[in-house]
C-alpha cells in the first residue's frame, strides 16, 4: 500500500468514514476507496473536512434544518467519489460523480442515479452540491474570467460559476495551494460551507486524535 493510500484510510477511520465503508459494504456491497499505486498528483487528490449545507427561506417561507457533518472527497481525472458522514458518525451517503452521470447510495442501501448533481435534489441527504468540476470550486482553480478577486499571491478569494458565488480563505495549516475554507451561495437560497482539515495526507494538527 502506498503512503498516500495508507494516509487516506487513516483519515477515513479518524473521521468516522471507515465505518461508512464497512456498513455500506456489508448491506449493499458498496466498495470504499481502493488501494492504488499512483501517488497524489495535480490531477489526482483527496481532501477531507467538515461541512454545513442548507437553503435560506424565500420570502415568507420557513428555513429548512441545515445539514452538517464530515466529508471526504477523492478526485481523479475520470471520476470523483464523495463520502458524507453525519455529526454523530452516522453514514449519510456515498456519491460517485462522472462526466455523464451521478450515482449515490445511502447506508440503508437505497440507490439513485441522475444525469447531474442538480437533478439529485433532496436525495443527497439534503445537501445540494454545485454543478461544477470539483477541481474548480473545491480546489479554487478557476478560469481567469470567473475570478472576481485575488489575494496578494494571486489565489482566488472570490469566484462564480453557474449561479454559485464562492469565497475562499487560506492559511495554516492548509498547504499554500489549497483553501482552508470555502463558502458558497447558490441559486434559490442554497448555501454550502466547508472547513478543510486534510489535504492529500497533510492534516490539521488540531483535528488529530490524541495518542
């Protein structure tokens, strides 16, 4: 097993995501992350952290209860795999994203498929993700014409795409080429906030379990 793969499994276990792999694998034969001989590269990466998502009420409406928990995202040029875990360590969903379709499965074995993320709606544990490449919105690697503001070293601070507006924060312990936090506001009052705690095996010391 490579160092990268080993670190990923350690992170999965610490975040409670390893339990999701075991649970979904036992009841519905859903595979977790596979061992790989390839190292993390600019086009192959993994990240983990905490998330909160919801939808602000329209005029006169009632706000839905936000969803919060932890996540792990594994990216390759051909697909993305996302695991969502509730705040108490309960499995929420696994999502497989490719260019032509999105498939999801929850811990009970319920499955779904759609042509895009937007079409999933409430199926994805109440979380609506931007219908944009993860390499763009999660890594803050935007086309120049979609960036509204940069910091002193030219990293995007504000960018937008497909009806979503994104704001980024940087700083330790995140590597220089990774955001520390992402805030997104989408159409119809949708919002998403991510606090990243691991970047390709580099972990926030504050998130590590005590020995």
